[in-house]
């Protein structure tokens, strides 16, 4: 049986102990590990590992001794309760061994939990779990977590009273961060709000959100949009040291100024236009202010400079890209001043 999306998330949160096996695979090892931890914890409980009801083995171990998995599911533990035989880093080469274990599985045996990498559509291991009547197959892809998954994670972290805009900001943040980083951010937010009965606000989310290279690029573009020309040089040097390409900065600046232009052109005003643009929650207020300060014509001139710079960067010109980009941004900042 194949489960996807919300159904897959619900199953990992509460797997059926009467089923023989569960396969979780995906290209992102962190995402696979988090779902695997959740499923095993739901099966054996918080004391399961301490009570030796969890048996771990790697794909390499099983290749050396094919009997390990079958022995693990048939073993009788010292403590009562559900048992799990966990196989990590499984590949198609182990499909026959896993198939034998699934065939010999009986009610009361340990549940088989298997994790793998980015398995293809024709993968023997994936096909085995898909077609087995008592097994579940879950593929984790690069889609960001759904709103329901985020709400479940917040409840587990002890947060239930969440402002509507704060939830929107968290959804945006989930798209920008790796699953492990996002989980750590939620834990940090829960610790920050511990003992505070007031709702979680966008300001709380902004205070706990981690800084990224994209955020530093945004800092540079904000300096340009706010006409802080002296700040551009130091920010450029820092990004250049991190290996950021001039084309990346140009694309970010074009996107920023096009959003400002769309907001400035909105008949209901920049604030309404910015709401429609759905920008990053950290930039919403600043960009609304910037759109009002620049005006339509000045923004059109800035976009024209950026388009010209973008064409030059992508051409066969031998001009140094970072110097060209820095000069263009300083020129735009000085124009507004």
C-alpha cells in the first residue's frame, strides 16, 4: 500500500502495529530520519528502546548475515509490548531478504521498519512494500511540509494558540529551511514561549527564525532600497567571501524591486499591494515602507538598471561581475537619495 501527503504524515504519527512492515524512503536523509523516528516512537513508546524492544541493523550488516532480520522479528523480548526490527540504508539488493522476512511474519512478531534513499519507480524494494498486503510504502519528496504537518509539530512542541499571520509566516519558513532546521526552530520557539499564555505572533516567529545566506542577500537589497549606500560595500564583501554569485544578487534585487513596483502601482495603496504579493514575513513592513518612499517612476528606473546589469552579467562581457553588480546597486541607492 502506498501513502502520500497528509495520509503518510498521519500514518507515521500513528502507525498500525498490526501491519508487518513500513518502508520510508526519500532523497533527503534528514526528512527520512525524522519520519522514521516518529513512526518507531509511536510503535514502541518512550521506553521501548530502553526496554530493548528495538533492534537496529544496517544494510551492510544484513548483507553480511541475511538471517539478522528474520531473527530480529521472531525474537522474544524480556519486556512486554510492541517490538520493532529497524533496517536502515536498505537498497534493492536486499529486496529478496526483506521479502523473506515479510513472508514469514506473523501477528505478534516485531514490526519491520525499513528506510532507504531515493528509490526509483522500478525499485524492487519499493515494489515489494507497495504490493504486499500487510506493508506500507511512503516516499518523502522535496515538497515543503503541509499546514496540517506544521500544526501537528507545533502541538507536539506545546504550542496551540497561534496567530493566523504567525502560521502563514511559519509556512513560509518551512519552505525556506531544511526539515531538521525547521524542527529545531519550532523547538526554539516552544522554549521561547514556555509559560507564556499569549498567542504566538509574527514577531515571535521573526525573532526565532535562523539567519540564512538568502537573508544576508535580503539585507544587501534592503540597504539599496533604503538608500544606505555606505552599507553596500561591506555587505558585498561578506557575500563575496561566502561564494555568492553576482547573478544571484541580481535576481534577488530584480524580484525585490518588481514587488515594490507592483505594490506602488496598486490602486488601493502599497500596503494592500504588499499583502497581495505574499512576501517574506520579515520583510513585509519594510517593503511596504520602501514602496511608498520610492514611487512608481523611480522604481521603473531601478528595474531598468537591474535588467541592463543582468544582461551584461549573462553576456560574454569580461567585466568583473561582482564589481559590475556593486556599482549598479550603489547607483540605484544614490538615485533615490
